[in-house]
C-alpha cells in the first residue's frame, strides 16, 4: 500500500521528476523551438557553456556557442527532423575547440510535439564520449602501425616481399581493365657481388650496403612509384603509368647513381653496383608469373653481360 501511494505521489508531482533530471542528469539535455532557440536545458548542458543557471541559455542558439560550421550542421539536421518527424539516433558529433583539441559527443535528437501533436521544435540528449573516442583512435592508430610494420622490411625500410606480391596483384587487376593503353613497369634489382661484400667486410657492413641501395631506390623514383626489398640482396620497383622509354631512363639513372655513390665500409669508400631487369605489364596477357619471369630473365642477362647495367 505504501508503494502504491509513493507512485501516486510521483505521478502527481511531475515537477519533482523534471527538476531531478534537470539538476542531476549527467548527459546534456535540451529543448529547442522551431528557430532552434533553447527553451529548456538541464544543468549539465549549461555547465558545458560555463553557466551555473540553465535558464541562462534560454533564447540562445548553437551559433552563440559553437563554430559556424558545427552550428549550421546542427540546424540543418533539426530542420530535417521537424520536416519528417523522424528522430536521429546515436550520431557522433565532433566539436573542435582549438587546433589541438576536439570534443566528441554521441547524440540522439527527436521532434518536439505540443499537446495537439504538432511539431513545435526539437529536443535532444548528448553524451560526452571524448575519452572513449581517444581510446578508439589510439587503437586504430596502433592497428594501422602494426599493419604497416607487417608490410615493411625492418632492415631497409622498404616494403617487403609479401606486400610486393599484393601490390602486383592489385595493379595487374587495375591496369587489366584500362583501355587507354596505360601500363606499369616492373624493375627487379640485384646487388652485384654481395657475397664478396659480406665475406670481405662482414654482415654488418653488408647491411650498410643494403640500406644504401634502398635509399638510392627511394631517391630515384617518383611519389607514385613503390620500392620493395624482396630478398637478401634483391629489390624491386613498380613504376606506374610509365612508357617503356621513360622506365628505361629511370632504371639507367638508378644504376648509374648507385655506381657513382661509394659506400663507407670499414672506414673506406667502396664502390657498389647493381644489375637490373625491366619488364612492362601487358594488359592483353595479364599474367603476373610471366611478368616476373620476363623481368628476371632481363636481370640475368645484365649479370651475364658484365653487371652494373639494366636490360630491357
């Protein structure tokens, strides 16, 4: 019987319920008229803007507190809610406070009806999810970092063999569908006499040579091209949207630049050279094994003919 009286009193005293929500609610709660002016706010919403009294917000709009772009986006959404009568649930809002700080909110927004069931505005609830969003973004960055590390060769800093094959398959699929005659080139590279370098100067100096070749590869390609270390002393470069004459010129320049840039081994300047083989992707016969085989045969030709050259 006592419980029944309690709930009867609560039903009668709606003001107690509303005042409790207004005073103690931890989410921001607000009501707006058709012009998006605040007509009711809870204490947490007022606190967001630096006010102790929720009534201080009455008559104001988002434009009084938020950046123009943010306020315009909110107004556009509220107009749509009033037009359709449909609420918008669990949307994520990003509020830039300055160049380095962004606050994130999860918001639900609803149409506001009067006693005649006519839409007279909107109301909404927003929850600060900034800390959760920061954690989410950090996890996402960590995932991308791990994903990148799985594709990168530790020694050279270039992409690794596995990603080399993934890249070839991706570009083969892309260029196979093109009808404009554009294609890509594959350049495979082998360091000349690498076994002698390791035997004469040791593995540590051999690693210096490999890093030097990697740097030369990166320095002699365009932004759209991709460099790989595909084996012990083997490298590859994919040259996009390239005619054969251009690809040959780039390959020759790389060979010349490597030969012209001695590497410091055991305190001495030692000359290092590379041999290379070039093959063009043929979208009329998009066989990657054939592309790789042709490039390798050209590389072997360079080796047989004295090294320090590119064959094509």
